[in-house]
């Protein structure tokens, strides 16, 4: 991966606040996964890897909130969130079962600076399940600026149907592993050729996935200090 002359992106010093977002599109792409596209008036432009918090408030004042990575590129006029419906998930259940176009939800963002890709540093991004979502934002931005060679992807899911954005990831050229029969898991040998020139590596997924991929990278001799990890799971 050659060095890039592109100006590096960096999270701006900004204060996010709660505001209303209008749901413009709802796409249920799998049995438990829904993609929401939101219009946030006067929104701050996000960076690939950042997230939003969605907050729901009941009539009695009870609130529940949940963080979701942004899948859309910074150039997209809408914010795209990918939500997996979790068992007993107060927020995810409502977003999957109830929300329709035209509804409004309360959001705060964009948030995050650690897991952000600057769009100039050659990188490898590894994601498992819905952990691919911030990687999709990175890939879309790389394509937008004509520098897809700066970002390599390795992703894992249970099956093609259950992996969000599987067609888009495949078209991008991601290395993909499916764990369901006769599947297999991502291995160090899958990562080895993708590490050449990578100056930073992003790993996003469940705790078990993140730990396994981090160990594999270190086992290949990749500096632990260059690995940025984002774990997710039920709150």
C-alpha cells in the first residue's frame, strides 16, 4: 500500500447534543437485522468509524439508549445505521419491530475518535457479524475518494444471508469467511497477505472475535500498538 497524499481526516473538537432525526428509509435485510436511514437536520459530518447513540423515551419518562456505528460515507446526506435485533433488547426491538418511515427518533452524535480511519493511512479492517458496519463506512469513503487501495477488509459472518452488506463487501474485494457448515473461521493465514504495508488495523466484533483476531495479528508479528479494537455485545 503506497503512502497517500490525501489530507488526513481527524475528529473535530465538537460537542454533540440530543436532537431529533426523521426516519426516511427502513430495510429489513435479514431475520433480525434492519437498516435505518435517518435525516438529521444540521448534522455534523461524521468520520468513518464513528457512531450515534439512539435514545427512546417512554410516556412515564423511562429512557433507554444504545450506540450504533454509522455505515454511511461522510458524503451521504443521510445517516445509515444497521441494527441487530437482540433478545430482550429494548432499543433494538423497537427499531426493528416498530419504527417506520416518517417516524422520529432521538439521536446524539457523531461520537468517537479512537476507531476512526483518517482516509490517508494504509489500513486493514477486520469485522465479525454486525461489526462490519463501521468497516462499510470506511470502504464507502475510500471508494468515494478514489483510494480503495488504501483499505483492505477481512470479514466473517455466519452465512451470506446473515452478514450485513455481504454483496457490497464482496464487490469491494473483502476476504470473507462464513462459519456455518461447511464454514470456517478467519485464520492468521487469511490476514497475513492483507497486512503488507498496513500502518493501522481496526478490529470490530464480539469480545471473542475481537480477542481472537487481535491474538492472530500479534502472532503474525504485527505491533499491538497499531491495533484498534471496538467490541460490541448486549448491554
